[in-house]
């Protein structure tokens, strides 16, 4: 199955079966878990709940065959299907609170990561013999599960997939019923227990920060790759046009050379050959022009080192010609005002008559 497909299928079930089951509009999906079925195969297990805080009891649940993603069952349920009413009385509200506050955007991305990670866990769900990499993946999923599972939903998760909760090592072995709101707030216990709790919370915050930074880096890498691919596609389109023009010019030159190889030298053929080369020069200049590259030659005899390159000097005894353009060897080329190849020139270099005579 493709990543996140379990979530997609579950959302599709909600849309299709909501009218039949009388599902409320503010429906949400639990975190993915796993359980063994009486038939002896492993199944993905999910429940659906009302997303309004205080009304968050499960109202439907679904099982999927873990090996194929095939839907096994999807039916309406009551909270009593999960936990006994004596532990979960009707008047007890189901609060949708996590172990720590998470911004909505971060919670959404975290749950998406969990579904993607669960797809990777499927190949070794509930197995006791794990590699180092698999142990790390299970530990990562357990950390996320602890952070994103609503506290009041723990009894439902324990009833739906007890083996999976134990396999993750979450330590939810306390009472089945959720904690009732405290009448009075109290300070956290001092001593070793308080320190251990603080260290655990600090570790969770640190792991959460790593997760956020890793996701931001992933987004940056994806955006960079997409931008680079877009640039490459544009560059390919431009170079394909130039390549075609150059190939045609080469073919024309080869045809002309074949013709003149068979002819005897004469003044008439020599003039025709010069004309041919002049035509090749024009063709190549046209190729550059179609791609925004144009020739230029600076006006006047003052040297502009930003657009001209001095390749030789010419001595002169006339001081007014010192550092002035003497010879233009080749024109320059520019594209969109940016110099690609500067104009090639020689410049006058003043020498006094005495120094000229010594030389």
C-alpha cells in the first residue's frame, strides 16, 4: 500500500457510511493500532469519534487485514463495546487533551507522520525479534503515540489493541477509566519522582523539537528538489533548441566541404568558399540572436575594462593616444545586458621618444 493509504481509506469509509450509521459531522480518526483476530491473522484497528471535546467517545470502528489492506469490518459501536460502564459512566465527559499542548498544525503533521510510520511497521507488527533499525522505528512510533493519543482515549486503545499497546511498551497498565478533572490544582511532587517526571517531559520536548526540525528540513529539501527540477527542465528546453540549430549548421558545413573537395582550386571557387564561410558566420550569429545573445562593439576609443579585454599593447609616441583603443580584434557578446565574452582589443601605450630610441 502507498504511504498514508490507511488514513485515506478510513476517511473514505467515513464519507460513504456516515449517512447509514448516523455519524456526526465532526468525525475524527484514531491513531492506527494492530490486533490479532480470532481467525489467526493480524489486522489494523481504528476507531472513529466525535471531534468535539467532551463528546469524544468512539461511535464506529474498522478492521483491515494488515497484509493486504483489505477491509474486514466496519460497524457502528458504543463505548460499552470497549470499556465497562462502571469504569466509564455516562456522565463522564471525554476530554480531547494530549499529554502536552501542541499547535494544531504541528498536531496534524505529527499524526500524518504516524500513519506513514505505521505503514513501515506493518512488516514486523507484534514481533519480538527486531533489528536495531526496527527497534528504533518502534520506539519512535511509541514516542509519537504517547504524545498524540488523547489521554481520555487510552482505555479505548487498551481495549481495542491490548497486545499492540504492550508491544509499544507504553506502560498504560493503570486503571481503565480516564482521570477525572482534579478539584484543586497541586504542585508536582518533589524528590526523585518529580525529577524523573521533569526529565521525561524534557525528553519529550526535545524529541518533539527534533521531529519539527526534521519535518521542516524535509519540506525545504522537497522544495529545493522541485525548484531544481524546474530549472533543469527549462534549461533542457533551451539547450535542445540550440543543439538542433548547431547540428544543422554542422550538417550544412559537411555538405559544402564534400562539394568543394571534388573541385579544383581556382579564384572563382576560392571566392565562393569565402562567401560560404561568411554565410556560416551569419547562421551561427542567428542561432545566438534567437537565444538572446547579441554582438557589440564599444563606441569611441576610451577603454572600458568591464566590457573590453586588453590582449596586447601598441607603443606610441603620441601622449594623447595613451591607453586608447588601437586595434579591435573581435567584437564582444552580451545577453540581456550581461557580458558573456568581452570585446578583444589592443591599446596604445605611450613611450617617450628617448625610451623608444633606446629600444
